[in-house]
């Protein structure tokens, strides 16, 4: 298997959560560090992508500064900018994207997705209704960087544009993943204080098991 970098996207706004989600204390440490814990044993490197230099300074209190990068374009705030920033700084042939608020990723998720992406430009989880999970996807770094730049030049700053333009995309059915992750906690994220409490309880149970 080719080396894979993991990029945790932490540059989004938290309007629905009313505070900086990624830095919220959950089970004793910032939320984004639980995502780091979930992936660092498998990754060639872990990068954290934030929006501004101010954010970088704050995150650097919790994570090595040299592994934190700011969005390449601070005038546009969207996941595609964070992804492009990740592809630009990744040192690996493939780059796995992860959101900063999904700390319950099952280890088998990486094994399956990363095995699938070989000889493809992306491996993307897809739900039975057709919805996809671009921020839980792995990409061939250089082709994804090129196509992300193209989408932005075409004023289509959406992850769906990137995936559509890439070609050679393979999809992982979430139904297949349920064999190993029965509740699909891999995709659980934090949008409300209630979500936070549920995930914290899960993490606390896990730490005591």
C-alpha cells in the first residue's frame, strides 16, 4: 500500500455549535485530538488544516505547529479550500480527508478504504440513497490538487465538483461497512451540544473498556 497522509479539516465555521468545535474539551482533551488519535497509527503523517494564522496559533497550543497549515485562500471558506490546502502540503501519494468532529472512526474503515483506492483517483463512502461522504474520502494527491484548483477557477467551490471531475473514483458502500461498524459511528459528528454529550459518553466508555 502506498503511504497515505491524513488531513484533518478544522477550518470550518461553527455557527450551529456556537463555539469552536475542534477545540471543545471532550473527555479530557480537544475534540480534534480524538480524531488524531483515531488515525495517527495508520498515517504516514497527520496534518491539521485551519482557516487563519490566528487559528494556527491557538491550535499550536495542542498540536505540533509544523503540522498545522492555514487555508490557501482566506477569502473563501469552504471544505474544498481546506482540501486543496491539504493536497498542497501532503507529502504522500494519497491523502485521506477527515472532519475535525468525527472522533469515532473505526480502524477497519482505513483498511478498507485505503485498499480500495489503489489504482484509483479517489475512494469515497456512499450511502444507499446516493449521498456521499467527501470529507471521509481518500484521494490521489496530485490529481486531486489539480482538479480542486480547476473547480475553484470555474467558480465551483464544492467537493462534489472535485469528485465529479476526477474520474476513476471507486465507492465504498456504507452498508458494507456496517459489518464492522454496526452503527456507522465512523460518520458520527458534532453539530449540537447533544451530539457532543453522546460522543463524549462513547469516548469515555471506550477509554474504560
